[in-house]
């Protein structure tokens, strides 16, 4: 190849950012990178890392939304007292496990 052609052949370099933290020369595991054919390792890794980052962010957003809903939903009113619940548990335990000595639940 002539010098003119060599100068025009530059490696495909993309900026590394927080979304795509690729390390030059790394050839190990890349999330969501399976058997892909027809692209360079760098392009393929960028696409996989972007896809992985987006999926992870969606998962975080969903989790945060559920936490917000759980935190802001009003509590349900009690339908009976704690003593009634403990007595029911004690009665069940006594009926179904008669050979266990002592009480399992504090009244």
C-alpha cells in the first residue's frame, strides 16, 4: 500500500464514556455479546454495552418506581388486635403440634 492509503486507513475509534466504558485492548467478557458475525469487536462491544446499560437503567427505574409506590401507599387498617392474632396462632399450634412443650408465641 502507498503512504497515501496507509494514512487514510485509521482504526475505528469511538469515544469512551460512562455509558460505554470500553478499555482499549480488552478482549474478555462483554454482557449480552453472544455469537455475532459481521461487525468489529469494538462496534459489537459498544452496541452490547449500550444495550446492557439501557436494560440495567430500565430495571433500576422500575425498582425505584415500585419503592416509591410502596412507600407512599397508605397502610391498611387492622381488622383485629395483635393479641387476637397471637391467640389464633397459639390455638393452631396447640391443635396441630400437641407434643411441643411450652408456648412458641408470646401472649
